[in-house]
C-alpha cells in the first residue's frame, strides 16, 4: 500500500485541502504572470515539486489508504479541477488541446455568468467561440480536434469552418450569458454551414454497468457508479464515512 511521500502530502489528505492548495498555486502563478492564464501542466509540475509526488499518484495513494473516495476518472489533475474546482477556477482548452486555468472572476478569463443554461453540453472551445468578441479578426472552428482560432486567414491544415460575426454573441468576459441564445446561434451556424451538431457536443460519460452484485465488492462498485454520475457540484460536497467503506470491503 502506498503512502504520501512528504509532510505536505500528508496534510493534503482530503478533497477540500487539495482544492485549497491548488487554489493557492493558481493564484500565485496568475499573479506572477500579471493576469495571464496559467498552463495546467505548470500547476501539475509545481504540485509534484512541492509535494514530492505527482498529482495522480498522490490521489491514488490517498484512495489506497481509504482517505478519499474518488473514481479513477477523477484522479488526474484536469478532471479533478473540472469536477471539484469550478467555484474557484476557470479552466479552458485551446485548439491544440492545452488546458489553462485562471482564478474565477479574474479579468481576461472566461468568467461569463450563464443566466439561462443551454440543454446541450457543448465543448468548451465551441462555447467560447460563440461568446468571445472577435476583436477585428476572423474566427475558425476545427471540427477534427474541436477548438478555434482567431486569424486573418483560414489555417491551411485541418478541417476548419469559419464562424461569421453575426453568429458570435460577442459578450465581455464579465457579462451574463444566455445559454439558450448561444445554443440557438450554434445550431443556426451548424445548419447554415452544414456542420454536424454531434461534433460540437461533449460525449456523455458512460455509466459503469453493475450486474446484480453479490457481496461487498459489488456493493462498492454500485456506490462508485453512483458517484460517477453525480453532478460535480454535488459530488464535491459528498463525503462517505470510512467506516462504511471498510464495511463494504470486509463484506466481500
């Protein structure tokens, strides 16, 4: 059984403590960069350097010690931030697939407040492409690896489609956004240019199948399946007593 490798690692033994520590790392890096978003890989590197162990390994060790209950899909830095840090960070992905984070509410980050939620869950890049102002450039969306870029000419490589200015909401980063209106614009654009809407929507996370379990192991799998389908905001505040987990383990 692995164990945390430093005194600091031992202190970071809960979701809340890890979340607070990551918030401090992001805030400090954001200030050092004078308000520029921070690469998530930098945050992961700082965590490993200061804590003495890579982020995913640290969470795996805590799970092995039964100090936290986290499905394996949420033990990587990006998925952990997406699931548990939405009230402190803004996380975005550029067309190259690189993740950036910034403190929630910081100037220049994607901090739009959604006043009406769209039924469809678009990729972050699609969402941003139809909200951010154009600032005098043309905007192109890549359908092969979903992302967008602002440029004077369409990129030569890849499958790109232009998003004309009339489809872009053009909302400032601190302005409220009507999600229904954004969805209407995306669907109208897709219809006009012949783009499949399915390419623009995030795939639903598969729910782990649980077949009529017998014994504690199956019960534990059922419990983890429930955790997997909880909304991040609910899962972040949901704790399970260690005694319950030990009972399920011993009942195998």
